[in-house]
């Protein structure tokens, strides 16, 4: 009987520890998101005569393909802050 009580005590402690870990992780995830910005607005200026060909999400980046007078250009932006990350231009060899 003492052995059964000991096993019940160990299983009860393991269960309580598991519940405490789950509640801690959930609390961490909920309160960690407080510092993140909610709605972010930005305006990206395009050269005159340019047009957006396509836009896509790639991981945590927004990828926009632009046609500027027949030359394709890819611009990337951070999805959270909408700040410009990079620019890639495609030109034909002479």
C-alpha cells in the first residue's frame, strides 16, 4: 500500500508540474506580444511611370515586383515594420 501511495504522489507531482509548464508558456506568449506594434502604415514612393507587377509574402518579408520603364525591380520590406530591406534591379546586358 505504501508503494502505491508513493507512485500516486509522484504521478500527482508530475501532473502538477506539467500543468504549471503549460500555463507558464501560455502566459509568456500572451504577455510577450504586448510590445509589438499593432497597425503599421507606410507609404512607398515609386518612380514616375512605374507600376506594381506583383506582391507576395516570403517568410517575414513582403516582396514587391515593380516595372520601371521596362526594367524589372524587386523591393523587399520587413512585414512587421514595413521598413525597406533591399532592392534588386534586373537589366539586360549591352
